[in-house]
C-alpha cells in the first residue's frame, strides 16, 4: 500500500502546483508576492480553481497522514 500512497502524493503534489500556478494573475510578478489591495469576488473559472485547490490540499493531507500511518518503521 505504501508505493500506492507515495505515487498518489507525487501526483497530487504535481496537480496542486499546476492549479496554484494557473491561479496566478496580474502584472508579471504575481508569483513573488505582489498582492492586490482591493477586494475581489471570485467567479467562474477562478472560483473553480480556488475550490479545487482546497480539495487537493485536503486530499494531500489525508494521503500524507495515511502514508505516515502505514509506513514501515
């Protein structure tokens, strides 16, 4: 079961990185902390990416806990 969990963590982490990079918007240096100072409402695809990111994070944490639980120490 451990190889399956390791592969799942790799796939989930790559998907999480991709979704986070797809969310970056703005004027060039959004990846390095340039934040917008106005409040915006997420709509459409942006809302979908936001919710999908949350789901991926929860799944990643669950798989990490299961991996630690089933590891051979």
